[in-house]
């Protein structure tokens, strides 16, 4: 049987089987990233159990925390960001600041439900695309002088690819492959206008120009052309794969042989010199005035150009991944050679699909770079192309079946690994993201500043006093479930059947106390109207009639953490739920994430001022949420800055430095959280009578938990202070509980400057919790396997 193909059909099939081109540059996702403000190059390491990040700066290797797996990184002026494996967490690192010879992270995004991809960092902005919806979210990056909030393009636009330059971000739309740009620079408008009548499959941005591949494989560049960076020197149809764009130059990898070709720049030899001659590359990335690439022969990073201030061109970082480690079977275009070795496990690195043969030079483990240029290969004949396309169709059909099997397997495997993370109480009661929480819109909107407080307030419901009074049985003592900063909290039912918690303020108008309560009401309403996070108790609405002040919250059916740890009337069920180190670490992590959001992502930041176990509430899924914002204030931008304010808080939790000096910082909340974590470890109250001393006949005054626990933990006597109701930790629990204990110790240092920031605390508790998840997943796997 003879199969005939028309040229147009040939191009269609080539495009059909081309998943994406390897296009990397300033602000595009890759496994290699650079920051050009202080020449730094980073990569995701290969052939290691954890695909961690490692960097090179000032002629030395820099440790990047946390030590977890990442799938993509991207860099800008003075910081870079990384998307953790799975796409549910996004971290960034400032490369101008070293702490203990390492870069420390700041969390930008965290979700259990919405996966991100296409991470892109421009000069000072961070953007990423939601995998399923195509919606793009943007944040402001490192706060440089004069920088302002960076906008998001809006949820109406759905993208298939995004990239960032200096002050602008552009993307290719899913629906019609048009280019759309936005941001704080007019360059974006110029680039969008230049691509107006073109349909694109990919796009990469530089400082002030962008290049991409059209539907027919041609390389097109638009934007600023002061140095000829738009002047593609060849017939570009299906000629190039990887791209890297800087300030006034463009570099590309030729498909035929993997060699780099650059154009533009005042002196192109400074950018593209002898360093890269005859060296095939897997991918390239660029800063403004230097570029780095991943050598095909040994997967090492090499950097060159006038802006590369380090003495070494080939960096001593070892082997770097040529692509992310994924669970896919890579059936469409095949698996990268020695993929199992590179990913150290069941994951693969998928090869980038090519539009022409031959493919790039295959990787040879640990061999030196080639010194001879690759020989050009003639394009395949028409008959060969027909056979190639037929082979594609056959492989694609088989691959579809294999891919389906892989999906089923991955769903099964993911169920094993996540059975711990999603079921930390039991297998029938999953801890999951609150249904009312939409992480990307709320969190990112707060950071970008595109959603104002008034807009949030418009979404809050206004309730009548009669409805709330009726729902709370006329505020009967039987309905009372607690007390907050300005009043009593009652359980109630709305007319539509929803269970709620109703906080009713002081009703007497004749006292100074009432004025304080009214201030607390206004503060809590103002703050919670613009906050929305899965670890903050949600505000549904309010009532303000005459002298009545009421706030209506989501109902937290499992009450306060304090009552479960210290209450005398706990049922056997609630006691047993918290009698697990896994659960206690999870609740500490929940509280830390809520506070981290207040400090790092609310705009402006918020200091809670009354972090304590009675203000950590538990919903029906046993998810911990921070509550009671009556004492909260809008804080300074930096952890190092303090506010002069009268010290308030609760005995045993209040920061001693704040209490003595009346100077408030975010580290005051860190102290309170440290006390809460000590409560989870010991089961004791923040202030208590020492039973050991009472047994010895000593009737001294009550002792603080910090004073009791910290010296013993410091002396290596952690086991002696652990809550006996939980039982001694075993297996991975030993290390996890130690991490929890030492984190708590750091949090309650007397001096605020000695305490960690919330991102570091979250990273530590995550590490502790995930170690228990991995242990449980492993036990499930081996118990269900036969050998």
C-alpha cells in the first residue's frame, strides 16, 4: 500500500507530533536558570534521589534550601524561583543575600488542588500558568527600589505558553495562538503589535524583544531591534529549537547539530565566542549580558559573555537534568537516554520533539565535550519522510495505549503516596483544601494588589440581627462555644441551613471597654474582608444594627486546638485523633502556613499579635485555621522593622521583647507559634503548675512552658518532655519530632532577630511531615507487593 502526503499535510503532522520546542531564556521555565544582577547560575541536579537545586556564584557552589525535588526554575535580576515537583508549590530565592553559605526560600504559592506550570521570572516579576485552566497568575518578585505591583492578565484569558522580559510578560493564547502581552513596560505593547497577525506555537522574551516559532516552524522576532537582535540570519523554517534572549542579542540551538548560533549585540564575539564553538547543547538560558547552556555530552553547565564575572566557564555543579523528571511514559517522542539513571527512580526525562532528523546528539554519561563539529546530514527524502510519518502514527497509537496504562498506574501510585498526606487522621476522613478556598486567585491577588479591600467587603453578606438571634437561640448560653477578642462566640444556623459561628460584641455603650471592643470589631472586619486562605478562618458576613456588632464565620466543628490538648471533658474520639505525632505536626504546619500568609503575602503584611492554641481552630476535616483578628495590625514590610505600639496578647504567648520594649515585629507572632508547637510536643499549657515540683513538696508559682521545655530539649532530653498520651515516636517519627522541637526552640529565642522567618518554619515543618508521608507510602507499597 502506498501512502501519499501533500506538503501541507506533512507540515500538519510535524506540528501535530511536536509537543513543544525547547525554548529557554530570560524569564522562561527550564532546569537551568541565571540571575544577572549578581552573576549566578543554577541547575536541577541529575542522578540524585532528590532533584534539588544547586547554584554557582562568586566562584563557589551555593547550597539552596529546602533540599526537595523541583521540576523547573527561572531567574531574573536578583532572584530566581523554582516550581516543586508536582507543581503545587512555588518558592523564590534572593541571590544577593547569603545565610550560612546558602540561599533561603520565600514561599510564593502553595496549594493542594491547583497545579502550576510554565514558571516565568522577568526582571522583578513572577508569573505561572494553571495546568488545567490556562489562567496566568503573577506576583511581584524581589522588591527593588521603585518597583510596584505587577498585574495579572485576568481570568478571561487562557494561555498555552508564557514568558517574561524586563517589565512585561507575554503569552500565547490557547484558543487562537495569538500573542498577548501585559505589564509595566511599553515594550510589551510593541511586541504584541508585532505579532498581531501571526499564530505562534512558542514564545521567549528577552529584555526588550521576544522570539518564537510560528505554526509552520518559522522563527520570528519582534520588539526592540537597536542591535539587530531581531534579524534572524537564516531561512528559519524548522531550523531552531532552543532560544535564549538577552539585552541586545538572540541565541538559538540549531536542530541539525545542537550548535548555538547568536546574532545582534554590539560585539557578538563577546556573547558568542570560542567557548561554545563546536559544542552541542541541550538547552540555553540568558541574562542581560551573558548566557549559559547545558552541554549535550556531559550535561554540565557552561556560561559565557561579558556579564559572566566568575572565573570558570564550565561550572563544577555536576550533571544537570536536561528536562524535568516526570511520571509520563514519553510515548510521543521517546525517553531521554539513561533517563532512569538521571531521575534515580520510576520517573523519566522526555525528549523534546523535533521537526527534523537527525535528533540532537545523544547524551554519553560523563564523557568529555566533543572537540569536532558534527557533520551536517542531508534532509530526508520524500519517501523517507513518508516512512517517518507512518512510524509516528504507529508509535503514537501504541503510545496512546501505553500512556493510558501509565495514567492508571500513576493514579494508583499517587494514591499510595498521598494516602498519608490526604488522610492524616484516618482513611475515611481526608484532610483537604477547604472548598471555599481558591488558592491562586486569592493568594496571588493579595500579592499583586489587584483585589482591593473594598472588593472583598462587597462579597461579604450582611445579616439582620433577627436572623442571627433566631439562629443562635437568642444567644442562649447553651449555644456559647467560645470567646474572642471583642465578644462571645455562639453556634448558629442560618435560614439556608448553614452552620455558622457568630461573634457578638459587647452591648453596653457606657464603658471604655466597649470602645475597645468596637475597635476590635472594626479591625477584624476590615482585615478579614480582604483575607482568604485555607488556614485562616473564613468570614462570611457581619451585622451592624444600632449598638450591636456581630461577625459571622464558617463553623469550625472540631473546636479549638487548646481544648483538645488541655480540656478536661474531651471525648475518647477527640483525644485519640490528636494522639498521633503525624497529626500534631500537621496541625503545627497548618498554623504556620496561615501565619506565613499574613506575614509574606497579605498586602500590606499583617501581624496577628495573639497567636495561641485557643486561636487555632479545627474544621470538620481536622484542618487547622488561625482565628480571632481583633488585635491584629497592619505591619511593616520588613521583618527587621518594628512598630511602636502598646503590648497586647496573652500571658505565656506574648513575645518578651515586645512586652518589654513595646516594639512589634512579625517575629512576635513567631514567638507565639513557638509556644503553640511546644504545647503540641508536651501536651502542657503555656503556663502551668509543675506536677514534678508539687510531688516533691515544692509549692512554687506557675512556670512558663518555654522555661520548662527549652532547657531540657537543649540538653538532649527531648523524650522527657514529650506528651505521654501520644507515645514515644518510632521510625521516621523520631527525626520529624526532633525537627519540630528544634524549630520551636528557635521560635522562642528571647531576641526577635534570632528567630526564623515564617517561610523557614513552614519549610522545616513540611520536611518533618513529608518524611512521615513517605514512610507510610513505602509501607503501603511493600505490604501490597510480592517478590
